[in-house]
């Protein structure tokens, strides 16, 4: 009987344990069902409906009296999940702070995890959590201390550092290495919040504690101190120069496999610690020859041990190259770094080729001769389909190009400009090709050819400063190159569609070099014998086509350039006919003395409705000023020709402005013929009246 009783008692205990286990699994099963239901949702509305029901359930259960600890932490995890999906769970913040004060360590960790997810260091609720953190930092349970330190790095703001700093410094000497490591990480966070140490860290000897932790017997604590020291060294390397022997000694021990095997990664000894040490040495050795000389040996040994058998090996090699280029230059290390770059550039991986281009850019800044060995490999990177790699390669080419290689490099850039469709790459090519041509042009004619191709292939990406740089260089080339430029730009006026900046630069060139432009037409007539009038007609027609193509919108800048070019040509024709001083000799006329030529002729200075009247007055006034500068004493016939030329300029300005003001669809041949007829009648009347007035004035 007693045997049966004992068996029944055992069975009762088993049933109780089973019921308790099933009850403890309930929230877990509910959470799994919630995650599964969210994953199977077909729409955002369905997800919102499920989450609304879940939030309502959690609110009800959190408000229930006598909440079980196990269920409380499970509900907190579900609240975190709701927060992750973007739903408001602010109602759970206070409950999380209440659970954080529970003695049960699992409940405490779940509550702290929820607080770190719900809040940040700027939240006012963190003030209510400080007392709980201080209690846990004094706890004898090292798990509770680690949890409190982790939360402190997340939620403690600069204003609250002074409240927890003494306990954090005290925990640097805790017997458990995990506590010491997390205390160092808390100090790192405090350094980030107060980098100048003028706030709560003022007066705290943080450096002494970090130096002590650097010599800790546990590698994890030492590694954490490296991160904190790296943050401090970035602010001011000078106080830490005396730590260079310690850093080099640690790096040598790491590369010699002195650390436990658990720190190895794909047979590389503690590669992340090596990378952190190399970054620190790069900061300490920058521009300091004496400090760098103490690093050369260990950096060279680290480079010899690194290899590209795995991605982490490539990362280590790349960091070594960056360190070599950051410290005071050493020829042997630079040569080894250049050899390592060759392996990156020959790789088929886009990522490794990008790394090679970036590393080579750093080497070229120190000694450009190393770039000559990799010219072909760098050029091949321009053909890579990766747009990011192309941009990086263009940047490197712009840095490493010299006068001897400028022609081939610019030609490759222009070839890429023809085929590329990415707007950022095209804009970068245009800027760098013009910059290289301006800096290393072997001949004026070659520069003119490059400018022509850049404007034709990428005219939409040429901005006003870049166009001004082109025009400045064109104004400084010899007469033959100027004639070549005029000959190249003149046929473009007859094209039905041109980029806006190309048209504006072409009009400037034709107005700047009118004699060469007339000669380029192949006409036997000179500038003042009908050749100028033919050139004016082509300019007016080009501006009219631009106005018709854009429906009058955005064509005023080109119209202003055309008007300016017409005035220059008329004045040059008058000067040539009268034998007076030419337009090019006018004071302040040269482009080198004009800081922004496009500000005069390529920016719309007139409202659209005033283009006709204002353009007429501007063209006439400019021509009269130039005509007045012509030497006096000429015959009345010469004066008549100059006045007639001015009248033609005014007439062309009227025709141009009328064509510009014509909206799209109305700039037909009939409208243009009417404008030309009106211009001829007005030109004839104006010429007669002005000639008569001038003759009468001279006679008087």
C-alpha cells in the first residue's frame, strides 16, 4: 500500500511539473504564432490588424494583477517585436523600468534589453533608471554588473556621466574579465560623449586607467582598451607617442601567435586586433620621422605574414598599405606596398580592384613613380561595369596623369564619355578631361579639339565655371588655334539641336574671332564686305532655332550670347572698314581681365517681355561706343558705312529677339520672313536718317 502511495505521489509531482512546463511554454508558443502570422501577411493592412490585436492583448496582460516574472519577460520580448515593426509601445516603457528592478536576472536582462530598444540617451525616462543602474553596478552578481554596464553605454548621456563614472572606474579592477572589458567599453562611450574632457570627464584621470587596461592579462580587455585609446589618439596623438613601443610589442606578439587559438580567424592570428593596432600606429607616425622609425620593422614583418588567401587577409593587407602611406615614408615599405597593390588590381573581384585603386591613390600621393608600373591595369578598370570603380579610377587618373600621358588618358576618358549613361560618371569625366587638357595640353590645336569633343559629347554637363575655364584658355592660344576653333564651331550653328552650353560657347568664339569665322565660311568677301552680314544671319538663325526648340523657355541665355556676338561682329566690321582701332584693343576687353564672361553674355539679363526693346538699346549703345572710339577725320562715306553697320546690328538684334520671343509652333518660315522684312525696312530708314544727321553735323 505504501508502495502505491509513493507511486501516486510521484505521479502527482510529475503532473504538476508538466502543467508548470506547459504554462511556461505558453507565451513562447504565442510569440512563435505571432511571428509566423506576420510572415504570412499579404498586405500592410493585414499586418496592422494583427499587430493591433497583439498590442491590445499585451496591454491587458501587463495591467493584470500578480503578473508572473516568466510571463512578464516574455511579454516584454513581444513588446520589443512590436516596436521593431514600427508600432507605438510607449505604454510599455514604465513597465520595463519596473521589471528592471526585479531580482530575477533573466527578467532584469529582458527589461534592460527592452529599455535599450525603446529609449535613447536623450530620453527623460533615463533619469528614472539611474538609481536602478547604480544598484546593479554595486551588485555581487557579475552578470547583473555586466548588464548594467551594457545599458550605461547605451542610455547614459553626457549630463549623467558623473553619476555613474566612479562605479565604472571601480569596476575596471573587477576579478571577472567580462566586467573589466565592459567597463572599458563604457569609458569609450564616455570619451565619445565628452571628447575634449571639459565636461564630466574633467579631472578624471582616464588616460591612466586606459594605459593600465592595455597591460591587462586578458586579451579581450586589452582589445577593448585599444578601441578606447584609438578614440583618444584621434583627438590628440601627442600625449600617446610614448606608447609606441607598447603597441609595436603587442602587434609583434599577435603576429607571432602568442594569443590563444580562439582569437584566430581563418588561421590569421587575431586579425581585428592587428587592424586596430595598425590604425593607431598610422595616427602616431603621421609626419613624425622618429616615431615612424620605431614602427618600420614590425610593420614590415606584419606585411610579410599577410596574404590574400582569404578576405580577412586582403583586409589586413589593405590596412597595412594605408598605414605605410600614412606614416613617414620608407622606400622599402612603399615598394612592398606597391607590389601588394598589383595583386589587387589583377584580381577579377570588383571589390578587390576598388581596394587596389584606393590603395594606389595613397601611394601615388607620396611617390608618383609607382603609378607608372600599373598604368595598364588602371586603364582597364575604366572598362569595368561597376560604376563606383569607374569613379574611383577617374579620380586616380586625374591625380597620376602627367604631360607625357595626358593624350592617351584623355582619349580613354572621351571614349568612356561616348558610351557611359550614368549622369554622375559623365559629369565627372567632363570636369576631369577639361582640367587635364587645360593643365597638360601639348599644343593649342589639341586643346581646341578636346574642348570641341567635350562640349559635343557632354555639353549638358558643362557648367558656367567650366565653360569660363575653356574660354579663358581659348583666348590665350595663338591665332592659328583661334582660327581652328572658329572653323570648328561655325558648322555647328547649322545643326538642328545643340546642347545649350555648346551653343553659347560657339557664339562667344564666333564673336571673339570674327575674322577667322568669316574666313571659315569660305567666302571671298571680307568682314566688312558682306561676310559679316552672312555670319550674322547664321547666328540669328541658330538662336531662332534654339528659341523654337525650347518654346522660348531657357533660350534667353543663348539669345543674349547671340546678341553679344552680333554686336562684336558689327563693331569689328566697322573698325575694319574705317581702319580704326579694333574691338580687341578696347580697355578691359580681354578675357583674362574679365572674371566671368558668361555673366555678360550667357546669363539672361532681361525679362522675356523686354527682350526686344532692351536688346535694341543695348546693341545700339555698345556699337555707338565702339564707333566713337574709331579715329576721327574719316570721310562721310566711312561714317555712313559705320552707321549702316550699326543699323544692321540693331536690325539683327530686333530679328533675333523677335525670333526668341516666338513661342514653339509659331517660329515658322512665314514669321521669320516677316521679321526679316521689318528689319530691312527699319534698317534702311534708320541708316538714312542717321547718315543725314551725321553729315549735317560734320558740315556744321
